[in-house]
C-alpha cells in the first residue's frame, strides 16, 4: 500500500488540523496532523518496517476507503488511464455546441472570431437547410449512442443573430429527444444585447436551461471593451435585458479580463450585487482574454496566429475549464488575478467555480461535438477558427485531412507529460488550444498549477469554516 499520487494537503494552523483532498476520488477530509502524517509515511510503494497501532489502523482503513491510500503506483496509474478512456468513450451524455453564425454585432478588439476589418459582417451563417442536416445528424448520434441526456448549446459569433436556426434546431431536437425518451437541456452563450423575454419564452418549452451573458468589467470598462460597431456602449442595454429575463430563465455572467480591465471587476460585482436580479444569478465567473500577437505589453496571453489564412485560433471556451483559471493563460499574473476575482465574487455571495474542479474539459470527450455554421465538426469551441483541424463534416466523410485531424485529437493526452502531478484528474494537462497556439504542440501541458494550488487553499478554508 502507498499514499495516492493525487493527495493534496492544506495545513489549517488555527485548528491544528490538515485539509486533505484526493483529486481522483474527490474525497475531502479534515484530519489531525497525526493522520496526515500517516500518509507521509506511506509515500513509497511497499514501505518496509512500518508498524501501526490499532488507532492508526482504523485511520488507514478510512483513508483507504476514501482513496487516499492505494495498492501501488502501477495500479493507480492503470485506474487513471481507465478513467480517461471511460471519459472519452462515455455515451451517457451527447453534447453538441452549434455555432449558428460567426457574425457579430459587437466590435470587441480582443475577439478571436472577429475579422477586424469588417467585424465578420460577411462571415458564415448557418442556413435552415444546414440546420435540418444538423438535426438529421443529431438523430443518428442519438440512435447510435443512446444517451440518457442531450445538451444543445448555441454559440457564435453572436448566436441570437440567427434566431430562425436556433428555433428550428431547438424544436427539431426536442422532438427527437422526446421520441427517444432522452432528457434535453438547451443553453445559450450570448453577448446579451438582443436577448428578450420573447426569445426566452420561445425556447422555454424546448429545455432552455440557462443563458450565459458576458460583461467585461464595470459600465465604462465594458463599454470600452465591448462597443457596438459604431462605438456606442452596450452595458446599460444588456443590464436591462438581464432584468427582463432574470425571472424566466437561469442567467449566468461571464467576463473576459485583461490587465487594463481587471481592476474594474470589483465595481462590476458591487453593481450586480445591488440589482434586484442578483440573487437569481446562478453563476458569476471571469476568465482572462487570450490575446493575438503581437501582444501589447500589458496583454496577458499572447497567442500566435496559426491557421493557413493567418487568422488566429478562437480563444473562446465556455466550459468550466476554459472559463476558469487553469487553462488558456500563461503567466503568474493571470493566476493571481483569477484567484483575486474568484475571492471578490465569493465575497459578494455569488455562486462561482471553486477553481479546483476545472476539468477535464470537453476536448477529452469524444461525444462532445462543436459544429460550425457550415456543418463542419470540431474537437472543441477553441479550435473552430482553424479549418485544417476540423475533424469531419455532418454530411460527407471528410477525407484524409479530417481523419488525420480526428486521429490527433483521439490521441490527445497532455497529462501523460505531467508526471506525478497531483492535479492530473482535475486538470488533464490544461487547455489544448493554448498548448497548440503557444507551444506549437497540443499534446504539451499548458500548466497553471499555481492557480490550482491557490484555489485549493481557498477550498480548504471554506471546508474548515463549514465543518
Ligand atoms: S481545449 Fe481549451 S478551449 Fe477547448 S474545451 Fe478545453 S479548455 Fe476549452
Ligand atoms: S498542466 Fe500542470 S497542473 Fe495541470 S496536470 Fe499538468 S503539471 Fe499538473
């Protein structure tokens, strides 16, 4: 027997105790220092000459039951491999993200999907005919996988610029799920400018689960970061729209910060806390902006354009992983600011991620699909900007290029280069988009261990205060 590789500890000096967590079993315990030190004595396989009294043996039995003690390193490694294989092949959930259009009504400088010459005014928009093909493709997936749940997310560009496709897909797939007794949830990720109660009411019968809206700082900062194409601000109208829909659906707030905007977020949080809808927000979380190169000196995340056309990869990720602290950023400054904003959010009583349970993100799931407006298939939302990495198409077979790309994503396992890092089960090597863009190798870890460690300390103190 030996201590698990995935044990993490945080001393709680005030209580003379230690917070223990195992990131693989997700067990969390607060124990005496003596119990924690038992784990130190079991750091190696087959420790020799160890004797335990009755009390210690009871503690060891409990620690083993919760996954803090394992048989040996090799057995645990095999379990980890099995975990990632099971996750990849899991068919209980079919997750489909549809980019209804790449067009947008905003002119955010940082947007990876914007073509800053024309703000993607002429970018692809899904036709109703393609939407019908998408519905057919989803029907086939439902029949092949027989999932328990189906999750449909509308994304863009700005998805609300293509309402006919949203309505058609929601209605068609709802019917498909109803016929097959599959639970369906529909989500929208929008800039919020065009959101109305009518849209929410129209989608409510089709499993509308939540709407995620982006606010990039307090009013002045948001209006600077996310103006309309004509330069007008958008903050007040978005807040009005949230006010009008907050009692009709679950609203969460996201935000993208850089060095010039991060300090305005506490004022945004204060403003939100004063609103009538504050208590109905289901999640508030912020992530760093992924910058294109050449990166200005205050930019946080330099990403290199890598596509043939010279366009950068998309930097948008709406998963908990991409929206959190571990992936998609590259420096300690970001790690520190993520922690700072998480604490500020919690201080005002808003629900937010704990910063430890960040992944594995959807790129590790075979049956999480991202569909472009033309019906192309992508491994995750972050790779939609690079056609050469499309993994297929809903219509045709796709050919060798698609097969090669699909094989690359099949083999993705950056965590295998992470050695004995205790965070592998909740990090999986970080964001592959960041690895691909910044390191030129999607299979290299994009490491933000500092962010995970600081989130762990916060989690430990929360557990201690509730214990
Ligand atoms: S690889 Fe990065 S962008 Fe893609 S789902 Fe994972 S965290 Fe998000
Ligand atoms: S990327 Fe870093 S924190 Fe994540 S599993 Fe690898 S070594 Fe650990």
